[in-house]
C-alpha cells in the first residue's frame, strides 16, 4: 500500500518511522511519502491560508496550494488514490472504514490546519479521488495530522504481514465475525497470581471451548457496560442463548 500525506508539518509523521509501521515500511509492505504543502506556494512567505469569506474567527486554507499539491501527487494516475480529509465534521472513522481503507492500493491524506480547507477543494476532487471526509471522534484537534497518524496505524496493522500474529486482527474489538460489534474483554499473562490478584481459573483450564465462551461473556459484559449503544445494536441473530443470559 502507498500512503501519501500532504501537510505543513510533515515532521509530525516521524512516529511512522518506528515500531510496527516503521518495520512494515522497511519491509516494503507500506510506502509512506510525505509532502510539504508550502512547496506549492509561490510567494515569499509561502502562504497557505487567508481570512474566511463571510467573516468569522480564524483562517481558511487556500485552495491553490492544495490543488497544486494534490495534482502533483495524484496527477493523472490511471488509478488515482483515495483522498482522505480528517475533519470533526466528517463521517466516523471506524474499524469498518479502516478495513475498507486497508483494501485500497493508495491513500492520499490531506490534514488541514486552521479552520479547514476551502470547501471548493473537496468539490473539485470529490468524485475523481473518491473523497472521504472522516472524523476520529467527537472532539476538535489543532490540525488533522494526529488524526492521520491514528488512521494510518489503524489501517496499516490490517495489512497482511504487518502484525506478527494475524490472529490479533480477528480478535480485535469491532472485528468482523464473532467479535462484530463487541469490545475486547480483559487479558492476562504470567504470573498466575500478582499482588493477590488471581488470573481467572478458566483461563488456566486448557478447556478451549469454555475459554472462548468466557471471553465472549466478558466481551458482552464490557460492551454493555462501556458502550450500551453498541450493545443495543447487536444483531439478535448473532446472539445465542448464553449471550442473552449475560
Ligand atoms: N475529530 C477529528 O477527526 C479531527 C480532525 C481534525 N480535528 O479534529
């Protein structure tokens, strides 16, 4: 997968050089290319923003630098990238969206600063680059860069070969299949007793069927406790009799 990121703070993405993502890049599983938006300005101050039409606080990012940058990166590629713009006013970025992005050969992220990008940029590229305006949560950041880091990590870990243990993906919270719509339950490792806290005996039983049942019960309980709105949306068809007793 190729990932291009256009930003006025490309240095913000240094974390993509470390850990799993860094290793995936070294192994050629992920090709991340960073671009400085100001390289597509033509004034001495390398200006990327201006005051908003209609008045109001803050500044709006000018359309010209963005369109020149996007055209330079995505160009007239026969199979152009999907353009992803992080914004609090976007649709929710969920595990389902991450899975969809992981199936894309090329993503182009356009994190904004200030009050956002002139909306005509989205109108210009909406169809051709399958524009997706997404939000990582109901809060406002100083810019979209942190949201891009979150999305790149959520997507990259789904790529074949990135995680050492592919099973980690199938057991994820929100993963499709048996865990669909459920939060992950508690996890434990050695020692069996720590400061008087015992590991639940079922996990030491070796009874894999009972362990799987216990883990699902715990996932259901945590989902009901922490995300009742998700629990309410669980497909009754996926709940068995035992689930209903939880
Ligand atoms: N919530 C978000 O995704 C976001 C992006 C930029 N600022 O906030």
